[in-house]
C-alpha cells in the first residue's frame, strides 16, 4: 500500500493540495517533508503524536522527514486552535523547553541510512533576519486579505480580546520556514494537523511566488474524543505527556486502558503501526468479548512501547494487571513491575519487616486502628502478596519479601500499600 493510501485507510487525511499531483510526486521517488513542533512546554504531549508518527510512516515508506523544533516560532505562539493568547517564553524558558523536546523528536526517527531524517531548529535561520528584511522579503508576498481569511485569525478577531500583531504574524514565520526548507533542504511537503491548513498553504503559496516551485500540503484530523474535546488529557484532567519524568509509563499506559470501546479502532489506526487488516481482526475479536478490553490493552501496550520502549510497556502492563485484577499471581510478578507500582501506590520503606500484621496495617494507614484492622481481617478483606490473611495474630517475615525487597498489601479491592525493605 502506498503512503497516501495507508494514511487514507487510517483516517489520517483531512486536506491536501492537488491530490493527484501529490500522489504522482510521491510515487516518482523520495520526497523531503517536514512537520514542526513548537517548544511550548518542556515535553511533547499526546497531541504531538500523530505528527511524530506520520513522519515515521513517511520514513518507513522511503521518504526523507525533517523534524523541526520551533526555537523561533515558539517565542511567538501559534494562535491556531486557541481562544486566548499564549504567555510569551523568555530565552531561558525556551532553552529549557527545547532541551526537553529535542530528545523526544529524535526517538521517533532514524537519522542514519538511506532515508535518514534531519532534526532542525528554525531559530538557526530566523534569528539573524532583521524586521525590515522580513517585511521586505516575506511580508511583501502575502496580503492582509489572505491572513485575515484564515480561520485561526477570524475566530480570534471576532471573540474576546482579539488577536495581537505578534500572534497574527505567526503564519508568516511558519511560511518562512517552509520557504527556507524548500530553498535549502529541497523540502516539497509540509504536514500538520487540520488547524494548520491555513498556515501551511500560505507557505506553499510563498514558495510558488518566491521560487516558482510547486509545494504540497497535507493535514490530518485533530485527535478528538467522542464529545469533540482533544485527547490531550486523561479523564482526571492530567495532561498525557510523552516524558517519563512528567508522566510515568504506568500512568501513560493507564490513560489508554480507559478509552471508550467506540474509539478503539480509530486510535489503533491513527496511533500504532499495526496494519489496518490486523486492526480489523483485533477489533472483531474485541467486540466478541468487550469485557476483556483486548482493544484497549493492545492500544496501551503498542503506544507505551512506541513512546517508552518494550521493557517499560511490559512492566506497565504487568503492574496494571496486578493492581486491577484481584486474581493476578503476585508471587510471579517481576521486580520492574513492583518498581513501577512503588511510584503509583502509597509506599513505606522499613528497616524491619518482622512485625505483626495488625501493627503493619495501622502503621501503613490501611486501617485506622487496631480494632479496625482486626475487623478487616475477620471480614476477609486483608491480603499480603495476594494471599488472604485469616489470623489476626499472624506476622510478616522475611519469607514474604518479593525479590528480597517488597511486600504488597491490599485492603478490599482497591486500597494498596507497598512495603519496601532496606
């Protein structure tokens, strides 16, 4: 399947410039394409995933992707999809954010070999351009009529406090990026979310006017939930970051386990490298027994593998099964899964494991008092490493330690505490 047909099958084409011309160009040989990522935070988030994965899909098809960090455009702020102006970043804030996202941009592409990718920063060719040069060489070729016709501008002009000249000028900077890349890197295609369409075609038009060359544009639909909101946050309001420091692989995994059944096929198509045929077979199996959440588990595993690696994905899946499946065999759990759990449930480090279960339950806060602890044991609600505690006078000993270090306590179905020795 050619790259355009694959993107179409995945629901990843919203708009393109001349489709037949783009298809012909792609079939004639490798094309240089780019997607931009502004450093608005010190980590990329799930909203950036389709762009990162689309560049990778093109690379796998033999094309030459450029991942562009917006060291210059990030100082201005893109008004697209926003109803209020961003806070401007100073040099220190921008440098910190760039330091965070550059390694993430690298991890999705191959930078060696026949289809080697490039990682560039638009500040490199923007910082030395004076205002007068920019107005003369770029502004001259773009009319205000074109700019105010963009949806991102029209919506801001008619609502709230309007749009500043700074953000109004953002599309010129993005257009300049495309022009510079066309002239210096032979870039012929820019890709982005559907909210970028106006900015991208402005750049293509600028290339036509300045260089007399054809430039192409392709956008995908924004990643949205059934209610129309973006897939940027978990149900609890936590941003789904790609950085393991801002969001643990376990919590990243959990963010996808809870998606609605109706969204499974779309998300598997758009956010994984499984083929459409594999996904159709998987969804058919999922629909036969939705209670097993095969679709969500596959989505969570595939995405966590892409973002955090196979080992992290395996440990996150194991930790998730352990905490949400009371029948899970805790005695066989890996040390890496327990390490994941230590960051997700209340934990206590202790020098002395040898203690009565009653004292342990009170000290860890699983029970409010000794009386409460005895009652919980009598009711059959206390577990040590998955085994029900039946005797109130029982004690914890070294033989309870998993991997010589951990003891996992549970009250009821959802209250956990991890004891760590040492």
